[in-house]
């Protein structure tokens, strides 16, 4: 196989063979294809797309480029969830213990935040002592003990995707449906669970900006999952605006705990209950209405919160912080953004809010940046909320006082106001099963 010929073929929109795809992924993982040729192919795929068959082959080739996790000890009960990345998305912290409290088995590998989107691993590390790096044996043991484990992505899992994703990130080729779907699904399939529930974000804070593109991505990933014998569903959720009020690691953990204790913002709760119900349906093999009832009971009875505390403790964290969230402490500095008018919030650009949280220290500009767990934003007013002049719209937290001006400008530029009451934003666009 000559990489030049593969690029030439895709440039003309022709279908690559399974052998070409497998050979190319094998050689690229072994550093035998240079980045300049691979980035040229990625751009050709961005413009010419791939057939379903090519996408399946690419996914499988990347899945097989490294280790795969064996969860056969849990029969077909293991379930994973994946979000395509958003702002204020703390759903895993809520959904995972609910599902485990309902009798499901959650085995999940999560990422760190990059750019304006947050990562579950960073949020969990707000708990002193919490271990996100476990060996495969420790991971399986944790799942066995607690029915729940969430760890960072292993370097040996789908290494081809790791290399390709880093390349796409700097060559403007991330937002391609064949490339995103194969990237995500290669890791999910390698991670070994029998069922997968996907939260496909749609809107300004996500890769898919329109419901039509989000639906295409969701359908492609569901088809890949099913083709590999995994029960797969996707929920398309709105990411034009942040989810919940809190954006920033420890701030989001505190909001997740509020939901687990029966409170919290209703948008966050609705998305979590939808995802958790699908996961329980798949993992416990019960009808959808029974799954929904079990999920509600786990939340109301306090079983989900107790499971959360057990999970934090069993993975080495201090669950006293879950029982008394004041232990997380507050960032050294805070400032409020006040409304200078009466009216309603029309929209609130999730990406700009995510960037503001990053400016305050909650996110990473590069993979090596150190995040500040207490930094971030509490967005007190969201689209369709009424505001009066002088109301607090957002509260900013940071350890670096000189970040306030830039973060404040980002938040103000994210908000649009109107004089008449707007409709509430749609929360869940569609569920693909
Ligand atoms: N998340 C991934 O893991 N891969 C992509 O390509 C995009 C989002």
C-alpha cells in the first residue's frame, strides 16, 4: 500500500478498501506514515466523507490498534455512557451512581477536559485522594466491588485514535462525522461494555452545531455499536447553553451532589434521568417504564447518593466532601456580573461561557496546563429567565484576580437579551434507539 495512492483515491471521493484502511492504521500507529500524509488524508475525508462500510472498518482498525478490556465476568450487564463534550456537563457524576444503585453495572473510561469543554476525570479529582488511574485488574475489581468504576482513558486503548485525534485537533479536521464517530466508537468498543448510551450534544458549545448533523452523528454511532453486537442508544441534547448552573470542576461536583440529594437544576436533572433510564433498561434488561420508576426511586430514597459516597470512597477519595461540600472550600476571589437592564435572557452561548471558565482557571489551554478545581462560573440566569436591573447574572470564581476582566467580557458577549418572554429552550431533541 502506498499512502500517496490512498490519499489520491479519497481526494476523488472513491471508497477505500478494508485492507487499505487496516494497513494505513497499522502503519500510522507504528510511526511508519508521516503526519503530513495522514493529515492530508484526514482533510480529504473531511471533504469527501466515507461510506458506512469504510466507517465500520476504520472504527474496527482503531479499536484493534491496542488493548481491549475484558468485562465478560459481568455477563451482558456492563454499560457505559459517553458524552460528545459540553459545558457544565456533569451528568456522569449523577447518572453513574444512579444506575449502579438500580442494580446496573457501570464501567467507564472518561477523558480530561480540553479547550472549552470539561472532563469527568478532572471533576472527580476534586475529591482528595480519588484515583482515576487504575490498572485493568484494579478497574475490574472496583467494578466487582461497587458495580461502578470511572477511570481515565488508558494509553493502551485505541492508540491509533489517540495519535489521530491529536493530529486532527491541530489540522482543523475534528468536526467530521466519519472521523468523530469512528474515534468515539473505537474507544467505547475497546472499553468492552455490552451496552453504550451516547449523549450527543448539539449546538454552539459542541462539535455538531445543528440538530440534523447531530442526528447523523448519533445514527452513525448507533449503527456502529449495533454492528458490533452492543446495545446502543443516543440521546441528542441541547448544548446551545450550558447544562445546569455550575461550570468548573468542584463547582460542578457540588451541583451534581445537589441533584443526588433530590435538588439541583431541572434541566440537568431531566437529562440525567433520561440517560440513566436507558442505561438501567439495557443493563438490567427491564422495560423502559420499569427502568424509569427504578431510577426515580433510587434518587428519592437516597440510594443513589449513598452509592455515590461508596464509589468515591472505594476509588480512594474522601467521601466526607460529598456529605459536607463546604470542605471543597471557595476560590480566593469572586466577582458578580449584574444585569444593567430589565428583560429576559434570550440566549447564552455555551462555548463562550466555557471559555470564560477556562480563562478563570477551570480548563486547560494545552494538555499540560494545570487546572484550578475551585475556579469557574455559576450562571444564575439562563435563557428564558426574567432579569431585573441589578440582578446577579453570573458569579465568577478564581485564584487569579487578573483573569476577571477577560472572563467578564467573555460572559457578557455570550448573553443576548430581549424585552418579551422567550420560549424555554428545547432540552432533548431526539432519542435514537
Ligand atoms: N471526542 C472524541 O473522542 N473524538 C472525536 O473525534 C471528537 C470528540
